[in-house]
């Protein structure tokens, strides 16, 4: 048995249920290591088997697999882009299933504690965040189309766009849920146990989120130092929202809405998700895109802050008031 595997129950008067929930379970470092590695293995090995099979079949004649931005070029391989989209998203479904199944045996607590401390899913918050993000993104896209119309061309107006919309609305929420559960839920709670404060989980999960996207085609095309601030900032926005709202529902909703919006409406040569989107963006200006992301995100956070009456900025940096009896739980060493 491990010295830091004693089970504690959060008490009334302690900090938010989302942040104190992990103290009710087992928190040895090796458990979080396993809890991260197994979902990644499930996603990248088991979940990637259909995609690997397609690539192998297309390379049986000895020809090199065509690539687009460092990713398999489905169009050049003669594969319908909607099919390619499904093949790309399937690994996330396996990763999500793996992390859902691991929480109870690994940490001796319910899976929902990772979402919002153990309450029921707040579907209304998830849908509201998605709606706000879609509205803000649509306004920004209209601005981009009007200010630089020559940089966009109509790419698809066929029925395949309807099929894409159905697939995106069905599958992308699972992809976004996996990333949010892993980073803003599971790892944020793990860092909270380790640091006993809020800024460490916010900062570390945002950096790790950025690094996870380090192999994306955009990074290869425009450079690590150019693209990484965007990914880290994206993670930072959702980490801030999670801290203020005591759960990850708003982050899941906005993340899913962002990916659905981009998948259906905008594509370009270096997108990780190749889709037959409505518009193709011809020229990409990373720092201009980053500026747009900052503006959209600030508007998004302000709207949420007004609607949900967020006022206490200490939620972003204050120490976590842990339940009685938990001091030293995450600091003890493995007793074997």
C-alpha cells in the first residue's frame, strides 16, 4: 500500500468541489502517469488501427503515401474527405473511453469527479458556451470575409457538406471532451493535489496542452515558436473558465463548438482535420490569427463572467483549502 493512497472525503467549508474531489481518492504519482499514458496508447495504437489499415492498403504497390501538411493526404489517396475525417477522429473516442474506465480503479473515485467534482453534468452550461463561441466566431469570420474577401474561396456547396455537418456534430464533441477531461479535468486536479494552489494547474496544463499539439501540420509549416503561443493560449482560456466555473462543462462546449465551426466552414492546406469545408482560406497569417483568437476569447470570457457573475479573481491564483486530514497526501512517497 502507498502512503499517499489513504482515502479522504472532502468536508463542507473546504474549497470548490472540483478542486477538492481528487483528495477523496488515491493520488500517487504513478497513478496519474498511468492515467495519461494508457489513454494515449489506446488512442494512438488501437484507435489508429483503421487509419493505419487504410495507409497500408494504399502503400501496397510500393508508392509513397501522399501527405498534406505532414498528414496523410486523403484526397490524393482517393479517399472521401468525410471518411478521412472519421478515421482521424476515431482515436479520440478510444482515448475518451480509456480515461473514463480508468478513473475508478486507478483513483478510487467516480468519473464525474473529474468533470465537476461529482455533480450531474451541467448540459445547459455546455450548450450555452458552445452557442456563445459559435456566435463570436461567426462574427469574426464575417469580419475576415469582408475585410479580405480575396483570401477565401467557396470550396464546397454540395450535399457532402451536410454529411460533414452531421459527422462533425456527432463526433467532435467526443474529441473535445477527451482533451478537456484529460487536461482541464484530470491533469488540472492532479496538479492541484501536488501544488495546493490554482495558478500551477492553470499554467502547467496549458503548456502541456500546447505541447500535445506540437506535431500538428501548422507547427511544421509555420514553426514551433509561432504556433505554440496560440495552442497554449487556447488551453489557458479553457483553464481560466474551468477554474471560475468549478467544472469543465463550459470548456467542453466551447472547445467542441470551435472545432465543429472550423471543420464545417473553414479549411486550408495545413489543417490537422482535413474536411470538405464550405470555404478554403488561401493565405494563413499566424500572428493575425492569434490576435483574432485573443479578441474572441476575451469577448467569450467577458460574456460568461457577466452571465454567471464571476467576480472573485482569486479563483485564478489563491491556495486551495483542502479538507481536514489531507495535509501531505500527495507529498508522501510510495511505501511499496
